[in-house]
C-alpha cells in the first residue's frame, strides 16, 4: 500500500494535470470555436444591415426598361447615396445592372466595369445575397487589396420575381473585430493566469490542505486514480 506521502504526491500531480489541461484547452476552444462564432455573428449582423440599406435604396430607385439602367440613377438619388454612405459608415457602394456592369460606384474608376465572377452570375443574379468577410491586407471578391477589415455584401434587386440589378456594399468592421479579438484574448489570458495560480497553490500548499483534499477523495470516483 502506498504511503500517505506518495498518495499526496499523486493528488498534487492530478491537480497539476487538470490545471494544465484547462490552461491549454480553454484558449484552444476560444481560437477554434468561440472566435469563429463571433466572426460569423458579426458577418450576419452586418449582412442584415446591408440588406436593410439596399431595400431602402431600391425602394427609391425607379426601375425603367425592366432593369436598373444609368437613367434611373439621378443626381438626387446619388446625393441620397452619399448621405447614407456617411450615416451608415459604408466605405464603398456600387449599383450593378443585371449583366454585371457597374452603373454607379463611390469609386468613380469602377464605373463601366463588368463583374463576370461566378458568384455574381450564379448566386447574386439568381436572387440570392452573397457576403464575405475580407481581412485587412487581403484581396476582396473583386481582387482588390483591402486596407481594412470589411464585410463585402451583394444584395440582388428583384422586381416581380425578376433580377433587375444589385447593390454591393462594403462595411468597415475593423474596430468591431478588434474589440472581439481583444475580448477573446483577455478571457484566454485570464484562464491561463488562474490555472497558473491554481498550480502554484497545489505545489506549495501544506500537507494539512492536501490531507483535507484526500479525505474528500476517499468517497469520490477519483479514488481509484489516487490510491492503488
């Protein structure tokens, strides 16, 4: 039979192992599951906001000739776009014709370009919204290097169940994403610190504390792991 000292050592070892597992598992969980969940939530919320903006704009946009065309985009409508862009912190906004031609863009250089990408022709043109989170310093769906963290959303405009054009809206989520990252990082650091404190207490606690712990374990399912 093991001596009391040997049993105490096994108890301390078990506590150290549990503390180490917690210290490793919680940050891994944050990175693998919690942070992606926050990222997806941020994406969905931003997509919903883009949808509300697009629906409002399309309600003000007269659609003639059965589709959105350049004549539908008046100077008054452009002023409304520019106002909403400031109020809703939209960093870029475009209006597409059904064939993918850019009829309006907050970046004038893009006007006249044609979006021939698969996601536009096979998803947006079929009446489905399409959203992607673009991390800063990476390429957007249009192959542009983006300097900020953004959510890029395409919202189709439908009239009588027909695709008549689309809006593309870029939202800056840099600050929101940084706050979420900070929150996840702080929670992970706190757990690691608490685990280290717990391990230190296990190592340096006196025999009296260990004896109380062992008395409790005599009547627990863990007894078999501590006593031969």
